[in-house]
């Protein structure tokens, strides 16, 4: 009786498909990929925020009339180096009175009392499109601004911008390398998971071959199941990432500033499509492999 029951158990387990483990493995792989995708999104948004705070200070000559200032602002508004979006807010007038108040607040010293006047100058704070943040490009921008009538001096923190450019380049290379490695790991994990899961189905595949079923007829149910698993895994991974984002924003409120809903939704879509494609082609390769094996090789 003992030997008969063991045989019955083996027959019953033969050909069973590990749905839960396959779904868990694909979801975990996509979730890890999604976390890194969020890191890329937030790093790009942080770079944009830093670059948007980079401004060129255009100091004006003294005794300019209001008409002169308006004319100069009009010329600045038509400059080629302004950001394409929000050009209206790219130029900010900063009067010398405000500059004096800010200086006194920061230092605690009222220099106007012993100087008898405000030696500071009115200025325009000008945002420059990030594509012109290169060293040579900024020099050309500075030269073009200094040629304008009414401009006394043009200043920007060159070392800061160079540091931003260098760090962005280095971080970009590192993130690109990590992305390639992580993507390869995800592909191999999903491929191996499905190949091992289909290992238990090899005799079922051979049985269908023996009764005369065509290759496409045999592959179709496995591919449909793999597509559903990839789709469901992508949805679950996206849901977990959405929960992670919500929890992170609740704990760190400043993250909401870097939030880009369009990019996040695009990431969710990519994860779902990636799950479907990887599961489909991994299953296709595995089933095709078992179709070609001989009976001896199946064991």
C-alpha cells in the first residue's frame, strides 16, 4: 500500500504548474526594476530643479529710467538662450532696494548708515535653458548680454555650473551601467523561472506531440498563460510601486516637488509591457526547447 500511494502522489504531482512561485518571481523582478526606474525619474527631476535655479545676474547701470529698464527687459525676453517653456517667468527684476534688505538680513549689518547710500545695483535674474549650460555656451551668452545697452556687468557662478555638469555626466554613466546590469538580471531571472516552471510540463508537451498536435497548438495555451502572468505581475508591481510612492511622500513631503505623474504612469506601462514580453518570449523559447528534445533527454 505504501508503494502504491507514493506512485499515486507522484502521478498527481506530475505536470503541476507552480503558478504562485512564477507570479511571485516575475512580480519581484519587475518591482525591483520599477524601483530603479523611480530612482531614474526622481534623479532627472532633481537635475531639472537644480538647473532651473541656475541664474545669470545681469547688473544694470545707474540712472536708468523705467523706460530704459522696460526696453532692456523686452530685449532679454527675446533672447535665444531662454527656456522654451515659461519664457515669461525666466526673467525676474531684482531692485537694489530688495538686494540691500536681503544683505542686511543675512549679515545683520546696515551698510547704508555709514556709506550714506545704497551702492548696489538693480539687476535682472535670467534663467538659461539647460542646453546652454556648457562652458563655451555660457561664455557666448555672457558676451551677448554685455553688449546690450544699459548693462553694467554680467555674472554667474561658473564653478557651480561646471560642477553640476560634471556630476550629472558621472551619475548618468553610473546609472546607465546599473540599468544595463539590472535589466540583464531581470531578463535572466524571468527566463529561468519560466524555464524551470515548464520543466514539470515536459511530459505533457510530449504527450500532446504523440497524439499528433501541431507545434502552435501545443505552444498556444502556454503562451496565453505566460501573457496573463506577465500582465498580472506588471499590474501588481505597479500597484506596489504606487503604494511605495504614496508612503514615501507621506514621510518625506519634499518628494512631491520632484513628482512627475506622466513619467511614473509611463513607467507603470513599461513594466506591464515588459512583463508580458519577457514572459511570452521566455515561455516560447522553453516550450520550443522541450519540443525538440528526445524521450531520453526529457528524463
